[in-house]
């Protein structure tokens, strides 16, 4: 007896055992002639000859659906930001890079975050992502300044790779101002 039909995880194999006391020959549907075979999903049968009499059995080995887990793309975060990695799946268990086992993980520091998910069938999927916290660049527009009427002042907030939003709506790294007021840039 090869037992009941069964399903296995994708990419895995299982051992079929037809060992019979007094057997003199084994012939599997895949051509093997040993008492046991290791196989993946498919239909298999075996003919065992013992005491001069043949006996046969067959089994169907199916495949469970492959589990999936995605932590999403690598992330660039601003200081103070948190990123929730939530991979909740019914019946699953989880193992994060730090040994924790919750269905979600909150990222608060730069690093590589990884998880191994084991679904209700015992099948495994894994994923990883890198979180990088940006180091903000100090921007200093200088001390408060007085300018003469008819003069202008260049305010420069140039930072490589940055985008800009000035209090007057400009989106350039520099602005030239010629009227009194308070100017700020983000």
C-alpha cells in the first residue's frame, strides 16, 4: 500500500515506500526497481512480486499552491518615519530576521528586513527588503539680512539631488528676492 493520495509543497519531493516482506522484485511506473522512490507531483504505481504473486498499488501526488510573500520594494525613509510591513495570511506562521514571529513588523531604523512565511500546508516562502533612512542635510539661508531698496539678494538652498519648495512657491534651488519679507524653503 502506497497510502492515500497526497499533496506536497511546490519544488519538493516525497518518498514512496513499497517495502514488502519477502518481495523479490519492484517495478515502478517511472521505471525504478527499488523498494522506495523519491518523486515530485504526478501519478505513480508500483508492482511488487512477493512469494511469486504480484500486487499493485497507485497513488496521486498533487501540489499545493505556492505560498507568496512580498515585503514590497526597498524603501527610502525620512527620519522619524515608520514603515509597517504587514504580511498577514490565514493559518500562516512567520519568522523575521530578528527571530520575532508576528504577522507584521514595524521598521524604524535602516537595515535589511526579511521574513520566512510558512503557510497552513507547511510550504515556505521568503522575501527581504532594505530600508534606508535619509540623513537630512542642514540648510542655512544665513542670518536675517537688510537690503537697500532696489537691491536684490540671492538665497541659495542647493543640495545635490534635492527638490525645493520656497515660501513664495518657487521650486528652484535658488531664488532672488528684492522685497522685504520672510522667506523659507523646504
